[in-house]
């Protein structure tokens, strides 16, 4: 299982987390999404390689901005 970590800015509440989770879970290959508004941390896991570009685009679609962490 591969996991990519991102730092998201602009999330303030549980609703924000839900928006990000919904958009990111639609990215091909994504099997698990962990997101925290408190820390701004987004961890995306999947069996294969996950496309950063698609994850970042999904976060933007939800109305936030993200960068790859680590």
C-alpha cells in the first residue's frame, strides 16, 4: 500500500474535511483518505501509484490548496 502525504491550507472544520475527502476519493487508485482540518494533513493511500497532480486538482476542486509534503 502506497501512501502520499499532503499539506492542505484553508480547511477549518469537519465540513471542510468531508469536502476534501469526497473529491480526493474519486481519484483513480485512491483507496483510503485521511484528512485533518486541525493539522491540515491529508494522507492518501492506494494499492498502486497515485497521481499527485490529480490529488492536488481534487483538493482545488473542493476549494482548498495543497502541496505534497515530505
